[in-house]
């Protein structure tokens, strides 16, 4: 039997906040969420006190994990300033030279981190992320996937993963290995139905934990499936992760392109180079007769990429097989490696790899500098 909120509070009353006050009297404790033996809550503290609180956060997490009936505990430390708003994101990074990251600390062992983003949901960003990751794997690279969509994680479904990550030494998590990829998603730790009532700062903290408290091992590329949209949360997230660059997924429709433009602008604001745009659901190939139809006016994203002076990485067709494989947890690049779809993704992966390794494109140097 999982403990109740009150039982957890009672346990926390025995832990001291920095300065000696009872944790439960410190005002830092958020509501406690217990679902199916998994416990979540946050400690909201002043931005200047985060360091002092980190050992407390660890102590709290250990204490909660040790309670009978607790299967996992995720305790987020969130820095808040007055007015309940998230702490300001760190200053934008200046583009910097190879091997000398000036922004947030990198993830040990991980050479390049790329974000796959979209201006809005439903454009196939997650489907593209996983197939791109698999295609990069096919090029002989060691690849990890971080599902950063805390509110709507896709990787459990896209990869049909139902197991829980194992812990190492009680504090660090082992990513789940699937099709040769190291994968981590908040969806592995919580049930699909869990209401995601977390506020922005908690989301940030969960992301930081998934980056830094997971044994990613040696990776050439980590593909981060970003949450859709271009709000402050995404912006902050883009700044939390030391990104080598971003890939924008867009459908050909005008509206999506407007959104994609916002995506480009967002990364530009934080000096993250745009590695390129992928047009998804670009054209339709009839499964029966093989006829290709440009039902959405194919070419829009390519044209837009040109206009924005960002590289165009390729077009992925709208195809039943991509949808079916994606929705049944059998991504097409993994399950039909010799088919035409895998070929399309691999061509995109090659262009992406070249963009990352291209002349003058150091680990985090910009490929393209967009004029203001
Ligand atoms: P997002 O991450 O942008 O919300 P998803 O990757 O979840 O989008 O895709 C949304 C839906 O579109 C899913 O049902 C997925 O299978 C489908 N889909 C994505 N890309 C394609 C494609 N190229 N052809 C057909 N269906 C696709």
C-alpha cells in the first residue's frame, strides 16, 4: 500500500530545511501527488538558495523512496522569484567555438545534443524524432533520445515501452535500451493518466533530472524531442540544455509554417543554431498505385527554409505505414530498414550529421547565423 499524502508529510516533518526549520514549516513544499506508488512534489525556493537546498532535496527523495509502498519518487527543486514566476532563464549564450561551451553545462559523455522542435503539436515531431534517431544509429552513431515533452510524453507509445527504468545506486536512472537507442522519458516514470499539474518551474527541474541524473553513457548524439510550441517553457528548456543545434519539423500548410517561423525565431533568441527544417507529411504516396500527390501543396517548408536562410534537411511523405508503425510502437526505420521510408529518414540523418560536422561547425558553433 502506498503511503498517503499525510503520511509523507509526517515523514517530511522530521527533515530540516536549510537554517534548521522543519521542512513542513518552511513554505517550500508543494502539494504532494501520489499515484500508484509514485510520489511527486516540488520544493519551491528562492533562486539564490538553490545550492543550499539541493542536499535537502536529495535527503527528501531518499526518505520518501525508503517509505514502504513507494515505487519511485521524483522531487523537483524549483527556483521561484516573487510573484510565483519561474526564475529568469540564464542569459542567452553567445555562439562559441568548438569544445568550449559557454552556456549550460554539457552532459558527460554526450558529444552533441540536438533539439527536435515544432511550432505546434501534431505535425509529427515525435515520429520524426524517433525515426531520425534510428536513422542516425544506422549511420553508425551512438544515439540517445530524451523525451522532453513532460506534459505529453510520446516515447512510451512510439517504442511500446512499458517497463520502468532501473536505478543505479538508488539515485541515478538507467535509460531504457530499445533498437540500440538509449531512451528516457518522463512517461516511463508515471502513468499515462497522471494529470500533469506541474507548473513551469517543476517541468524545468524534471528535465534537468532527466538530463543529469540518468546514466546516458557515451553518446555521439542525443536527440531531444522538445515539447511543441514556442512559449516561455520551451525557451527556457532550450537554454537549460547545451544544444548543438535545433531541427524544426513542419507540415507544408501555411499555418504550420507560421508556427515553424516562430520556432526558428525562438532558437534564434537563445543563439541556438538551426540545423535545418524537415517537411513532414509533405506529399502523399498511394499505397496501392504508388502515385504521388502533393495534397498540401508540397514544397512550402523548403521554400520557407530558403527564405529564412536555414538548411532544408528533407521531406517525409504522408504515409499510412509511417502512421501505423509509429502508433503501434514499431518505428518504421527500425522495423522496415530496407523500405523506402527508412531511406528517406537516413538521407535526412546524413544531411544532419554533415551539418553537425561541417566545416567550421564545431560542437556548438552556428551553422547559419540568421539576421535579426
Ligand atoms: P507531434 O509530436 O508533432 O505531436 P506525432 O509524431 O505524435 O506529432 O504525430 C502525430 C500523428 O501523425 C501520429 O498519429 C503519427 O503517427 C502521425 N504521423 C506523423 N508523421 C507522419 C507521416 N509522415 N505520415 C503519416 N502519419 C504521420
